[in-house]
């Protein structure tokens, strides 16, 4: 029996400023709430000289939405709040309530980690209220954050953050404060990403623009890493610990590869999958342990099936589905925990999802990726200096796993609600992915006469 994989756009929202991060609230009561963060670099007057030109002004905006995916013909998102902020590099909801409220963490270009609590108004809509802020230090941008609560454990809630100075900061959440536990220099250049091991939250992983993936044990102090891997050949910018399978870790890089690791042996990855674009964010599915969502910058969004790799078979992870309707750098992506019916709803007519291949050139493709911090430019040209389209071809799809290895073993299909955002076109998309057995057409039977 074959399997059918289908993505359907439900709504497109213009964020006005460049969008780089989206996050669904993980708490069941508030799983309909979606946050989106933006980042915009405002350059000074070009007539100003270098001596009196002020530092670039980075502004942002935080959007909050509520979603009702059961409305077939009405856009499912309703905007409930927008607030201007410093430029936002990362958003993460705490996986457990804090003082009985959902809490959203934000990494900002002002070098702060800001916490917001979600409140309900008398009208029944939700809004975010600023709760706490802490600075990471002068002259740095907070680039990422992660909560220690990935497996739903509420004891000793902590945050880890990475910043543009190459440093990591571990923070402890008190009753009314966010306190720095330790801060240390981890990478030679920007530390793009920091993440907890959700199974042992004294273990922290980090990736930087020095092309290194490192591990740290907070019990031993941050004087030296527990390991340093140079397996990625370009900057490491995404890390996510699998909350369902102990020791499993996913990492992504500007080198356009997703690596899966067993945390007990960081000398060699379990698998390597080429996805055709710099991997800015990776997200494991909220309940299906083998599904991994990748935001691949120049090559859209892909859902990988990682079961065979996690079982020790040295093979790339098959691509189950690709969402290619964004027209700019694919940065933010997340799975929703909202339940969906298995029947695919009607949707407006969509253009066919056609990938744009690279033009033929006599030299090698040279791509220099741009980070959201705009610390370096994107170059898309071959060795002869000829322009190359900024949409790389899709990764070659491996065979779709058979029903025995399907992610939904106990059901006939799987339906997921997703959100994704892209940078220069400042767009956020809400879409659904349906994976189900193919319907075999039965020969038509005569209708009995009445």
C-alpha cells in the first residue's frame, strides 16, 4: 500500500517586518496560541560619514495570534496583539506553566532575554504581558534561547542563551527574577545556537560560526567542553534534543546538512542528510519521535523521517514532505499541538509547488549565507560571477517509508498543523500536512434505480 503526503496552505500573513521565528504554545489549554517574531535592520542616512554614523538600529515586533483550524472557508488565524520590541532573534515557550501561566521567552538584539506571560482578557482573547528581563552583557545580540523543560518537567526551570560575542549564559528562573548562573566564552565567533539535553538538563549543547559543535556539563563548570566536533564544515546554527528518545540529538548548519547524533558517542553522527539549504532551525514533532521539521533557508521547509537512522542504520533520512511556497529565506518553523481531523479541508486554489533548479555554470556554486543579524551578505553566483537563482533545487526524495515504519503506527493517517515564516518577503504561513494511505479508485458501480 502506498502513502500520500500533501501540504495545504491555510493562511498567509504579512508581518511587515522581516519574520524569523514562529512558536506555537505547547500547553494543551493554549495550544491554539501562536507567536511570531520579526527583525528589521534600520540603516542610517547614507550621506552620513563613517565617523558620525550611529550604530545600526535593529527593531522588531512581536505578534500574537489565536487559531481555529476547523473553519474551512475562513482564515484560521486571528491577530490578538502586536507590540513593538527590540529586534527578535528567537522565541521559545516554556513547556510547563510558570505560576499557572504560559510564559514566552524572547532573545533580542538589545542583548536581553525577555519573558512574557500569557493572560486572558475579559473578552476571552489572549495577550502577552512583560514579566522579566535580564541583560547578557554590553555590545552583544542574544541569538537563541532554550528552556530546560522540553520533557514537561517543571522542577528547576532554567534558560540557556547564546549571543553574538560567542558566549553562552545559563539562567535560573526564580519567583520574580531571572538570574545568571554562569556565563562563558564558548565559540570564537557568533554562538548561533544553544540547547539543553532534555534528558539531562545539566548538559548543554552549542553551535557557532567557528563551525564547531560543543557539549558542556554545567556540573563541571564551563572551563572546557565535554566534546568538540568539527563534523559540520560551516557554521552550526540549529540544535534540538529529541524529547521522546533519550540521547538523540539533531543539528543543522550552513553546510546544508542535518546530522543526527547519539549523545553517548559524539565522534560520528548516526546519519547525514543533505537538505539543499542552510539549516537555520530544527524541530522534533511534539509526539511522533521520528519526525523532524527543518527550516532550510535557501531551500524551503522539509519534514524528515528519522526512524531508520535512530535505529542505527547508516542512511540519510527520507523527506516525507516539502513546503515550498515561501519566496524568501526560510527561517522560522514549528509544529502545532492542535488536533486536526484526518479529512483534508477545502482550500483556495494554489499554484503548483515547483522547485527552481540551479542554472548550469562552468564553475562551482558559491553561496555565502546571510544571518538574521545581517553580519554578512548573501552571495549567489558561480565562479564566473554569474547570478544564480536563490531557490536551490529540492533534495532528492528517498523512498517514503512503508506503513510498518509510518509515524502514526496505530492510526491510518497523520494530520499536522504547521507555521513557518520567511525573511525578506516578511511572510508567515499557516499550513497543514496530511500523510495517509493512498485511496485506490474502485470501479464505479451502477446506482440502483428507485
